[in-house]
């Protein structure tokens, strides 16, 4: 196994002709895809990996400067594809990773057949002409809470983001992976995500993009999926699914997994 694969806990499953690469969002790891993977392995080669900073990765490898912008994550993704000698893939990205895939596709459009973006946002903070869902003060308060008591913050944040009560399996699962992150790394990644503005990148994304969005998502308002659709440079479509929460593949797999599978199998022109 190569250095990059080892650092990111890369797993390759299945042996289909086409490759599907799965990228997870903040506070999770590759286990986020546990309901999807069994449906893919008979048909596709499936690549799973952990973002640097996830609780499953070695915290000594986390470079605070490199991951202060999403380019660091995009270069990691490209390095994984290079080490595995992947010439073309369908990239399924959740939240942070949906934007990572978009940036990586600007650098190397030839490597991406299409992007499937779940709960994606190019900017979380509102401006005069853009509704991202958060005011800067909201983000500052959340950062202060992370610094003050990470464990307590995780307990409050997880049910809000997943959209369920503390007893739900999905909330417990997200709480577990969130709490596995080292608190200073979690704060750094959170701050990077909630303060980035990738709107100016969108017009440079030329590969087809499938945008999948929950009807109700605390982190990403419905208006954001439409904004992506209007501003991405390539073909795109939006599908809003009748789920609640930011991790529908974990909290509502029975509704979400068939939708993701359809977008993996069918191109935009055939929808």
C-alpha cells in the first residue's frame, strides 16, 4: 500500500469496470457510506477513504496550514486517484467533500466522469445577495462553544445536524465519529468550512454535477442547491428528497440510497 493510501485508510472493494469514489463530510469518516457500499460492490470498483483530520486518521499528519483551504483536501483526493492509477471515476461527495470534488475536477476534469454532491454548499455565511443559512455571529458562537467544551458541543450539534433525537442510531453514529476527532483539529476544520467562499470557483466546474439535497437541512438551505445549479459551469441537475437532516444517507438510507444509486447509474441526459 502506498503512503497516501495508508494515511487516508483507503479501501478498494469490488471490481467493476467503472470506479466510484466516496468522500465524506466534516465530523464523519468512511463509515458514513455503510448503507450504500453493499449496493455498489457487485457492479463497480468502490474506493473509500478518510479525509485527513477524521478521527480515524493519524492526527500528526494533519497540517493546519494545508487544510485551512479546500485545495489541501482536493490535492489529497487527486493523490489518491494517482496512487490507485484511476483514469476516470464517478465521485460521490458529501458536504465538505462535494466541494472538494468540485475543486479537484477543476484541476483535473479528465479524472471525473461526473460529480454527485450530497448536502453541498459553496458558502455557509449569508451576504447581501446570497443566503447560505448562517450569520457570521452564529459561526463565531459555534467556534467558541467547540473551544469551551468539545464533548458538550458534540452532544448538542449532532442531533441538530442529523435531524433526530439523541436516541436515534444515526445521531449516535455521527456523535461517535464527531467525538473521535481531536478537538483542535475539529475546530480548525469547522472554521475552514464555515468561512470558505467557493462561489467564484463554480463556473470553472465543467463536469456534469448531480445535486442531491434534503428537503430540510439545518446546514444547507434549499436555496443553496438551486444556487449551485444556476452557477456551476457544466451540466447540472437538482433532486430534492423528502428527508430531514444533513446526513440523509445515514439517517434515511431507505429513501436516500436508491436516489444516489440512480444518479450513479444514469447520466444527466438520461434522467
